[in-house]
C-alpha cells in the first residue's frame, strides 16, 4: 500500500529573518523564488548570506528569480521529529538541486514514501505563514496533475490494474 507521508503543514513555525535575507522573504510574499547570484563569478548561492561565498564581497551579490524546480539529490524520512514536529511523523525532508545548480533543503508534500526517489523532478509548493510570507516546500513535478501520477502507478508491472489486464 502507498502510505502518504505527512506534510507538516499544521506545524507552527517561527522563522527568524536577517536583514541580508529580506529580499528572499519579500519574494516569497508573491510566491517567487529569488536567490543570490554572484555577478563576479556568474554563480548562484543559497542559503542567503551577507557576502558572496566566492569573492567575500557584498557588492558582488544580486538577487535573481529562479523557477524553484529541480531534482531530488537526497532525502530522508523522519520518524521522530524535533519537539515542534512531534506528532507530524513520518515526514520527508529532501535536498533538491535546483535547475540553477544550488541545493535547497525543505519538506516535500503530496508524495508517498514509495514515490520518493533520488532524481525525481520536483517543483515549489508554497505554504503560507502568519507573517504574510510563504515557506517553500517541494512537491512532485509529474508534468501534469494528480491523475498523471495515478495513471503512471497503474502502468507499473505487478500493479493490480496491470494484472487484471493480462
């Protein structure tokens, strides 16, 4: 049976914002994924920092909007969460390599443990927070809607729908 993972959407979060990360959080208000870009080296960096990790200079940093899409690089299913997350287990945490090459760690929603795979395509899922910002999580990018995922599952060898057709 495909048991869904919990989504942790009901967990209250108090997230501290630093001055140098405000463009990131302002972008989330419009569900836009903006990350830092080093103009001197042509490379992206994430998580937000006050200076370029490549040159050490603040003047080399600018903020650029990116799609937020990527592929799962690594993942884990948490069965015993920290106190704020107790009772929300099991839930998954993924490290996603975004299309621009940086890794981003977040929860994944609308996904079962069986479907969670390294290399799986994901897209942003925006969870609203009390302060008007959004927390970016990930969800499977199936190139369609939930019906696409169900149809894909039914084509798997050994799936009951396949066995009946044979």
